[in-house]
């Protein structure tokens, strides 16, 4: 590119500005009105949208963790064991299952989940860990594994 005067050299910002603006306009393509066409308005809205997206990713993780905890607690109510006792017994039994895996087992594999809970219950009874409740359901006493055996 040949510049005949200093004024044309100063005004020419080159291809960098085009591609920088294009990147912003590409992100703002689904906006409506000046938010998508006017660069000065689009840049503010794109930055705000990206900030919300960053925050939303963390909120999604928090929501999923809360959902898994709720599912695990719901499944554990019928066995009379608290989630803290379950986690403590799992770690003592060297069973490495995270919240997601436990929630999936509670929903899709109830027999497997029951076997894990019974193993944890037995460990908790043997080690004297608190958090095991005796519950009366359908005229049957659901208590510790020691009483079942």
C-alpha cells in the first residue's frame, strides 16, 4: 500500500481494524437493532453478554451439583442414612464415586445403589459413625445391617 501523504497514512488503519470489528459483529449477529449494526453499541453489549455467559457456566455447575445432591438425598431417605454418613463411609471403603455417579446409580440402577448403601451402612455400624436412622416402613423395621443379618 502506497501512501502519498501523511494524512492518508494516519487515516488508514489497515486490515486489523476490519477483522477486530468483524469478530465483535459476528458475536453480535443475533442481537436486534443497533446492538448488532453499530460498533460502539455492539461492543458494550457483546462484553456484557460474554460476562453473563461466564457467570452462567458456573451457575450451571452449581445447579447440577444441587440436583445431584437432591437426588441422592431422596434415594437415601428410604434407607435411613444421611448423605454425610454415606460420603464418609464411601471414603473409608475406598469407593471413589462422585455425586453424578451416585445420582445416576440412584435413578437408573436402584439395586446397585442399594448394595452400595448397604456396604456403607455396614461400615458405618462397624466403625461407629453416626447418621444412621431407624425407620418404620410397611410394618418392617429398616435398621442397621447387623439387625438384618
